């Protein structure tokens, strides 16, 4: 007569596969949460800097752009810094006169 059910080796292999799967999924979850948190901080900084630039509070410089066809465009240039740490990322806004 044949025994029914799974052998101890089959149960241990299935348990090992389940544990490896859970550990892998937890690693992916923590990585995605860290990326989400960092991108949220960056987006908040971008929104804050964009509103700062758009509210005319950022320092302005007069600028004249000379096109290839000889025409000139006069305007004001505003530069706002954003990013995490000293990343050197900038929002640049040119307003025509």
C-alpha cells in the first residue's frame, strides 16, 4: 500500500522556495519605498523652487539672445537651485520683455 502526502524533503524544498520568494519581495518593497521617499523629497523641492522663481522673488538678470538670423530677443533670466544636497540642478526661466 502507498503512503499519501508529501515527504519531508518535498516540504522542506517548498518551504525554502517560499522563504526565498518572501525575502526577495521584501527587498523589492524596501527598495521601492526608499526610491519613492527620495523622489517625493525632490518633487517637493522642485515645486518650492518653481513657485519661488515664478513669484519673481528669484534674482533676475537682463539677457539678450542673438539668433542665427541676426534677430535679438531681450528678456530677463531667473535661475533657481533645487535638488538634494549640492546636486547643481537648476530651474531656468527666461521671460521676454
